[in-house]
C-alpha cells in the first residue's frame, strides 16, 4: 500500500515539529542558564523540544496509518467566507482597538468572526458579540485591570 501524504496527522505533526523547532531556536536568543538556575530561555526551549518530540510522533503515526475509504483532508468546496471572516476578526480587533477602544474592538472581532459560519445570521452574530463584549470588558477592564481603555475616539 503506498504511503499518502494527505492525512491530517501528517500535516498536524509536521506543523507541530516546525513550530516547536522555531520556538526552540528563538529561545536561544535568551539566556538558558542551568537546570539549577534557569534563565528566561529555558522554559521556551524545553517547550520547543517537547513540541518537536510530540510532533514527530504524530507525524510518524500519520505516515504509518493508511487512508480510509473516502477520507479527505480538505472539503470539496472551500469555505472562502469562513476563511475571510475568521482572518478579518483579529484585524478588526487591532484596528478598532487603536481607534475606538476595547469595547468596540471586542464587538467587531466577535461579530465579524461569527459571520464566518454559513448558518450564522447578522442578528445572532450581533447578540453573540454583545454578550462577549460585556463579559470581556467586565473581566479584562474591571477584574484584571488591563490598561486598555474601554472607549476612545481618535484618528
């Protein structure tokens, strides 16, 4: 049976190995220290090493397991609306956060991201965004006291 490279485990393992290697390499820009006196780079270095090990195990599992009948990695038709909305959500948070504050940024991020679901309605997305905005603003502004203004008006 030929080895196919279209499997979810193959891609997930490969991504995890690459991400772990990047984290491990980036952590060497900080002082690693010793095991007795760990520096700020030790935790990300160990995290990167563990991610590479686990990712390699997932990768090998993906290579060893044959595809099942009709198994697909990507859907038959791409969900471009979903991709666009989910990628635009964090961008909305950044833009609205800079110019209008946390409340508007949170609302727009959740609202635009929720519209990525093809079954979502504008009304349902707005209600979800409003609930998450109230809960998020209470948590981050009043409980955790994150220094990010709730409202601002500035261009």
